[in-house]
C-alpha cells in the first residue's frame, strides 16, 4: 500500500505589526523609523498647540464619575462612624457581662482579675479606635473636597467655592462625636489606672484624667482641621483639571 505524502507545512504566522512602535523582530526597519517620525511629529504639534488629541472621555462622563466617587466617600464616612459605634456598643455589652459573671468552675485567670481589667481594656481599645476612625474621616473629607472641586471645574465654577471646615457640617459633627468619645475613653482609662481606693490622691487622679481626656479630644479635632486645611490648600486645588 503506497504511503500517503506528508502534509504540506503550514506557512508561518504573520508577526508583523504596523500599529505600534514596539512591534517584534520581523518589523521592517524602514516602517519603524517612519512610525517614530510620525509619533514625533504628533508630539511636536501637540506641544505647540497645532494638534489636539481627542479624548474619548467626555466632560459628562467625568462629572458622573466624580458624582459616583462622592457617593462612595459619603458611604465610607457613614460606615466608619457606624463601625465605631457598633464596636463601642459591643465592648460595653461584653464588659457588663464580665462584671456580672459568676463562674462556677475554676478559671486559669481569676475572674476578679478579668473583671478588674475589662473596663480599662475597653477604654483603651475605644481610644485607639477613635484615632484610626478620625484619620479615616480626614481622608474621606479630603477626597470629597477634591471631587467637588473637580465637579466645579467641569461646571466652570471656581474651586474656592468648596467649604473645607464647617462646624455645622455633618462631617465635622461626626468627627466631633468620635473625638469626644475618644477623649472620654482616654480619660476613663487614665482614671482606672491612677485610681486607688482610700488614697489621698483620688482628687488629683480625677483632675489628671479629665485633663488627658480633654487633650485627646482637642488633639483629634485640631488634627482634623489642620490636615484638611493643609491637604486642600488653594495652591493644591488650583492644579485640578
């Protein structure tokens, strides 16, 4: 039986690309130089303002993108404050349950020790969480200001119309709420660490705790004001296009 002839070899794929500069090894050198010259000419025309590259992103699309980003930032603000309040409520509930616990068995750590340190641990956790929540609110406020400034640019309005710090604004009120809660937590933590029953320095411990709580609360508020004003200065907003 005669053998069938071997199949004819397939032609090599065409690897030449003429729509970009990088290409591959089979790109003709003359075509590459021609393409480079064309791109260089386009760059020179763009630099002198003779040729404007058209963008597929219209101002309307940019406006919708800014609006969507603003909605996400507002959602992040609500979630951060809601998370802080939820954790605070959970920690207070757990502390109350520990203070009223009367286990029948013997624990590795005595229940009296756990009950003694449950409230300081709660206050310390809420103080640290207030700092992180405050920084998150600063980031959210700065992002919102920049997005509103972009929308004003698209509408032909001056970026200076953006209000940075408004004591009656929802952002400032929420940050003040977190700051006061963090200051109270820091003050109560200090009181639990300094208080000794029957000691003569009980009044001094209360005063020191109140001062520390006030300092922490004011520090969080001034941190918010300073970072927002510095990050959203007029010089930086003027560079938005």
